């Protein structure tokens, strides 16, 4: 949040203190102010939602849901972010329904898939897969980027934390993964990150299988 305020203040100061400024520089400074204002707005909203999720006051509506349908809907909501990537959905047809609030799980999926696109070079594939074990469905989002430093694999789920080697080149608020973890924990699940099978990172979260009479 401090960096966002600093960028806006520096840009505004430059506009106010410089009389000889070109139209191009004027537009660039206004763009910085606008982008950082949007980022600060998102950060405030996410911080409020995070507090509500952690305190349990944000209502969730659990019901049996098709994982395939939620993945497809999540992908549709972030279609522009996937223009330079191929999304592979590998969910077996026999995968049972999960007990979930579709709005929040789709948001989690969208965040993880969009992150995979951000941190992967253009042209690389992103895969969403699922396996079933011990009455839980394990959902994985795997990219072909640089992966996550083992020393940061717990830290990246903390609020406001951003990976050191990407924090300047990839925009973000540092709240997305923290919110994902809070959502998954509200579903009695967990989320972790490991190395991908060859390169990249593999984020995996669990959801309970819906009961047969649910």
C-alpha cells in the first residue's frame, strides 16, 4: 500500500511542480496516478474481504457442484488473460461433485489460473487437473513458468507478500493467494504449492466430496 501511495504522490508532485512538461509526459503521469488509484481501491476491497473471510462473517452457500463447470466458468471470466496461453482442463468424467460455494471457488480458480498466465512466458500451457483421494478432490493448477522459490512457498500465502524476483515486473496487490487460502480453509480444505512435474509451479487445493444424498 505504501508503494502505491508513493507512486501517486510522486506523479502528482511532478505534475504540480513542473511547468515545462510535454503532453506525452503529462499523459504518462496521469496514467500512473489512475493505475495506482485502481490498485489501491482493489487492495482496500481485498483487505476488507480477507478480514470477513477470516472472521467467518462472510456468508457462504455450500451445495454439490461440478468441478468441470466451475473451472470452465472461471476460465471464461479471465479469457483476456489467457489469450497467449493454452488452457488444458484434465478432469476425469467420473470425478464426483464437490461441496462448495461456486462463486468463491470460481474466484479461487480464476485467481490461480490468471496467476499462472502472469508468471508463464507467452505460448506456454496451463493445466487444471483433478484427482480423488480420501473423500477429497485434489485440484491442481500447473504452469510452465519459473516456479516458486522453496523458501517462499509458505510466505506467498500471507497477506501483502509478493515473490521477490517478480514483484516489480508483475502487477498485483499481494492479497490474491491469501484470499484463496482463506476461501479454501472455509471449505475445510488446504492449499499448497510445489514444483511442477517438469518446470513451473503446481498449486493444489482440496475440496470435500459431496455426499451421495446431498
